[in-house]
């Protein structure tokens, strides 16, 4: 299987195309992708994804989405509830 192409940041049609593959992903991957897409450039940390979606099982789904080229490390960090810095993930 070839990984889907990431979309062009700032392009609504490209974003819609990337999100259009969500039904072809597993349910959990689709939920992670939709959650991060809704947060736009603010993105989400793994802890925020887990809190919002309710399970630690979502972290491996985020890792897969990075491997597929749909999510990326934004280059920024945000503090977790424990005060540690965490990577902010955004749409690629």
C-alpha cells in the first residue's frame, strides 16, 4: 500500500482531500486525524489527543498517521499537565 500524500498547508481543497481518506483508515486513525484537523494550526500533543479521545490506544494511531505522512511534528511544544514539554502534532 502506498502512503497517501500529505496535503498542502493552507489549501482548503488539499486539506479536504487528505481528510477524505479518513474513511479508508481505521476508526481510531480517522478520529485522531479529524481531531487534529479540527484544531488547525494549534495542533495537539499526545496527551491532548488521549484526553480528548479517551484512551491511550490513540498514541499508536498518531504514530501511524505520522508514518503515512498525514501528520507532522509542528516544531513547537506545549507543556503537559506534569509540566513536561510535548511535541505539538499538526496536519502535514
